[in-house]
C-alpha cells in the first residue's frame, strides 16, 4: 500500500538579536580623510550644520534605520518608527539605557574611536541638562513665577508688609525696600523698586524674558509713597538728574511714584562694591581679580541676551548694576584661597534704554571726554566701551582722561600686574577700547575671552604642542569629562547646591567649540 504523505516540518523562528553583517557594515560611521570619525550631529558643536550637510550615505549609526527582525522580545527598548528601528542618539543615552539598545549601538561601531565619539556626545548632552537644572535652582521655575505674577497683579503698598523702613540698597535710578507678601501659607519676600523718576523703560525690561543677569519684574504699580518709609537725605544724584525742588518734594511730602516688584533683593551696587574692595584687592589680588572676571562675564552675558532680543540697550554704569547675594557653600567646600569677606554675587542689569531712545547725559567730564573721543565713528556709550571702562573701574585704576595724558596718542592707563588675570584683563580692555571700531572686539567676543581667562586653555597648553583645532578639541573633551566627574564627586561629599560660578563654568563648556577657542586664544595670547 502506498505510504501516506509526510507531515510538513515545523519551522522554528529564531529570535534575532544581532544585526546582519551587511547592516553592521552600513551602520559604520563615515570617516574623514584623516581617518577620524565624523562627529555625531547631536553633539552640541555640530548641531548647526549636521542636518543640512548629511546625506543618506553619511548618516551616523544612531540615525540608521534597521529593519525589524523576525522576532522581537517584549519590552525591547528601541524607538519604533513605522517598520523600522531608530537607535537612540548619544544625547538620550543614560545609565539606565538597556543593554539591548546599547548592544545594537556598539555593534555598529567598528573601533574604539567610534565609542569615544558616542561618549563625547553623551557627555555634552549631560552637561547641557545639568546646566539647565542649576539655572532652575538659581532662578526658580518659570511657571511658578508666572503664577505669582498673576497673584500680585493689581496689588499696591496696602497689600504688602514693609519689612525694613530703610532702603536695603540705593541705585542711581531707584531705592530698594524689602517687602513681604502672603501667598497661601507662604510668606514671600521681594524687593520693591521705587523709581526716582518716570523715565524707566518698563516695556523694554518686561520684554527681555528670564535671564540670570537681567533684573526680573513680576509686578508693578503706581501709588503714593508710604510715609513710614525713610529715604536717605544724602541721596545720590540720579544720572538723569532731577531739579532740587523735585528732590525736596520727594523727600518732604507724599508723592505718587512708580514701583516695581522683583524677586531679587540687592544688597549693594557695583559702585559700592568697588569702593569697599580696595583692601581686598591689595591683600588677595588673585582672588579679587578672578571675582572681577566673573562679574564682567555676567555683564557680558546680560548684554548679549539683550542684543539677541533686539529690544533695547542695558545701562551698565556701576551705580545701576545690582549685586544679589547667593547662598554661600559650606565651609568644607570653600577653597583655602577664598577670601572670607568676598563671595561671588549675582550681578543684575536693572536699567534699560529703548533702541532709539536718547541716551542718558554723561555724568562726569571724564565720561564726556571719553565718549567724544569715539563719537566720530560710533554711537555714544556703546556696550564695548562701557565694558572696557568697567575693567578699569573694577581694578581700581583711575580712567579719567584728564590724567591719562597719552590717551590722544592711543595709550590707555596702565594696569598693574598683580595676578595671573591682570595681563589678560589689560589685553581685553585694549581690544574693547580700540579707537578703530572695526578692530574692537564685540560683547560676544569679550565674553569668550573672559571665559578663557577663567577656565582656560592657558598659554602653557601650547608650550610643547602646536596649537591646532585637534588639540583644542581634545582639550575640550577632556575638560568636559573632568567637569562631570567633579560634580559626581561633589555629590558624594558634603552635598550642597551647585554655585553660580559652577553654573557659569557649565555654560562655557557646553557651548564652546575648538574654532572659537582658536580665535580667542589668538586674540588673547598674540
């Protein structure tokens, strides 16, 4: 009898976890002519041009779409997109990323150099996230500030509790008083900024958004000045000077004044700081001049933000630059070289001009002569000139042009060399105050020079190696990794919140590129 037909064999489907050889070859990152891997577009320094310059053949491994295998394990942490898998970019890699996803990424890299590029991208992304968290800790959450602004809308002096009858700070354009406001179960303390005149460009200030170096206004009102508040009789003469009769009326009888509420409470102005720091500058020049660099850096970042908003111009005369005390780190975290009487405060630009508004009149013959020396080729009191003059002010060098007899010969007052920062600050002042506007450095370039003065690279880096973009890029990669390790080690110690200086350092290393460093070091060390 004929045999029955054989039963069909059951074919088992194997779970595929390894990429096909052809796919592994396709996912290899492209190399440049020098044999280096092309940097991932998710890395901060290549974000701008990667999207437009990459072709389908040049896509890095984490952007390669891999066809789905015949079987996928449940819970495999891959990004699904239609019928393809998109490997995670280095910016999204964390310690909790699954080994399955890491395995797929690592197998597509054929050498240790590719792994290094992934780590560099992950470190840059981690530093950016860390910078954002520190900024939130310094400034508070923006959504909470918006809710508070809505709660304070329409409130006046009667709704506030005055904590101090004397002003906590007097600036050139305003007095500041500490006031409290009950928000639910919480008592919030603010600075009430009482303007000396009605020339404040409030519209400019409120349009600038949130920035660490810009004074925030969460509410404002116009009301009669409370009689229980005391104003100093030896009040400073405002830049936009009032008449003597107006001053008498202000101090002698109630007057309707404009008031701004700000969450930052200043304790002094930069002008006060300079007057009180002569002794510290002499006894601890290294610490003081580093502090001066950090204050100037905050001025530059604030002016840069204002310029990007295209809303107006900030007034950076020392009498209107406010200092706000930050919480000091524990004694165990303070450097032995740190002077106990000086800690880095936040610096706030608090007065603004409209874009085409007539600038304030010069307050001194010195400033008038300085402005006229450049008026033939530039607008008066330009930001670059203001920063240059601030350098001399902070270093306690008399910049009056009456005494600087060689100014007309393009010579500036001499800055004594007291620390490792003196020469760099002198070079920066020369570049900012150059008679030819085309040869002056911009505010953005001044910011970069100050960052290099503070955190490097210093000139000794190039003592044994020729300065090249590759050397500078390697320096940036190493410093980024070490900075992240520093934060990790700090968390295992006595804790404490990251400081303002650490945040400024994060801002530098998350954005800097080897090309910027090459140009800045050329200008600074040549």
